């Protein structure tokens, strides 16, 4: 045999010896009187590699406690918004002219007063119901917040 064949044979023997040592250690760790199953390379890495990962039970995502309504191009976006009881809704005026977010009907539940460009108004809805609102400056601008 030449020098390279001896090196190849030696390397192969070392790799085989390492694999047998790992398999033996795995067998000893799983030994219950019988042979441990060796079904893949993962079993050579230990029981942790083959143990299934438990996934938490999925539950519906909680309703957001904050929501945003944009005032843009003389309209409320979204026009209708659904939120949970206790949610805070914030109106943001992106127009170059003042607007309000004022509840319709009597008594007035919320009224932002005039919001200039980039001004905000927030209101926390503590009771379920359907809340219609409008802009006092531009009465054609309307929207609805549904609180469940």
C-alpha cells in the first residue's frame, strides 16, 4: 500500500470508531435490557434530537386595546371600526384643514373639538354599542365605531 491508501484507511477507521462510540453511548443511555433503536443520524445525536417539540395550544389573539382612525381627504378611514370594550380609539387628522370627531345623537359621548393637521384625539370605549360620529365642520364626513 502506498502512503495515501494508508492515510485513507486510517481516516476511515477513525471515523468508524467514532460512530461506534457514539452509537454505543446512545445504546447505553437507552438501555432497558434490549437494544436501543438506531433509525437515523438524529438518534446518534441523542434523544433530544428525536423528541417532538410541543406546540402551545392556539387561542384567538386578544382584541387590540388600541385602534387608529385616519382623517384623510375629507373622510374617516376606516369608515367603520370594530373594537372590544375598553379599547382606546385615536383619530389622527392628516388633512390640511381642521376636522372634529364628534359622536352623533344626544347626549354627546365624545367630541374632539377642532383637530388641526397631525393633531390627535383619543377616546376609550367602556360600554358596548354602536357609536356613530361625524365632523362638525364637514357634516358629510361620517363614521361608526362598533364596540363589542
